């Protein structure tokens, strides 16, 4: 859901702009702030969790979601009636 709604909204129209390092850092910061909210990780000054830790948590959440979807789809396709 995050990559379906948030990322396209955040990046809409950026291909037309000339971005410098300052802009890229701000976009990166916003991305990780929003990702922390989705994953329910407190802000870095409270939790001391680095962006790398948040990224690993996101990867684990994506993998868990993938496995749940896989199990749900496989159990529904093998109904024995």
C-alpha cells in the first residue's frame, strides 16, 4: 500500500524538476518519516532507530505480507468441493 499510494504521490512531477542534493535529502527524509509512521516506529530522536533499521523492518514487513498473500491465495485455490 505504501508503494502504491505514497511513493507515486511523493514523486509525481519530480521528473520535470532539477533537484540538488538539498532537495534529495529532504525527499529522502520525508520518505523515511512516512515509512516510520506506517511501520509504527517512533521518530529517530525517540527510538534511536537508524534509517537502515527502518529499511530492514520494511523489507521484513513486505516479506511477511507477501507470505500471507501467498498462503491466502493458495488456500483459496485448493478448495476441495
